[in-house]
């Protein structure tokens, strides 16, 4: 995946939300993994929180971050499985304006190479709401590494060619200006 080094790097402001009934900041390895990778890539982790597996609570934080002009992207980890407490995709669907179907498809394709058919249990999802990118990842550190290292690292880099999500950011609210 080519990076055009002649172009300037544009840091993205990213918030990280861990969805878990049991983790706290000290035991949140997946959230820490994301924060470390975000900062190592030159982006800014501008917020990091933990919330219980409850649709309304997840939705409330997402809506707060979507409304915050200093947050360009929110990444969640956890709650994307198929058990009764896994409700992150449901919260996402309440706030998304547009789903990026290719994100979940690509994540599962890459994950299949590592964990085989078990990847079908992942409901990883991506989308956009009010000009903010949203990505929901599984709660394992391996899944967070895979999603960041193989997808988001490149798509959140303005130098990635042939195209990337950063170059679309100024146009994400076009429909609001036209109204």
C-alpha cells in the first residue's frame, strides 16, 4: 500500500472507547494497544473512555464525540460479537448516517487469514456520522492490531494512494450545507 512521501502527513484526532463490563484503564489492553498505535503513527488520541456493554450508554458517548469538532474519528473496541451483551453494532446503527460496508468486509477477510472461520462471529462495522468516522472493532488486542495495522493506519494517512479517508474529511458534511 503506497505512501506518497512527497505529501504532508496530516494528524487525525482520534477517540478510543472500550466497551466492557469488566475492564478498567489498568486492564484495558485493547484500548491501550489502539492508543499506542495511534500515537506511534503521529495521530492524536484526544479521548479515551470505558463504557459498559449497554446500547444507550455507548450511543451517548458516540453522540458526544460526534458533536465534538475536535474529534475526527472514534474507534471502539469490544462488544462486536454475537452474545447477548454484545451491542456495539446496534449502538453504531443508531448514530451512523452512512455505513462503510467495505470496512467490516475487509476486516473479516484479513481476520480469516489468521483465525479462519471464527471471523464470522465478528460484527466489526465502520461508518460516518456528522463528519466523524466511526469504527467498531472486536475486543481482542489481536483484532485491534489487525484492524489498525492492516486497514486504519493506511486509510487514516493522507499520503496513502490511490485514495484515503482523510482526503474526504472536508467533504463529509456536504449534504448538510446543501440543505
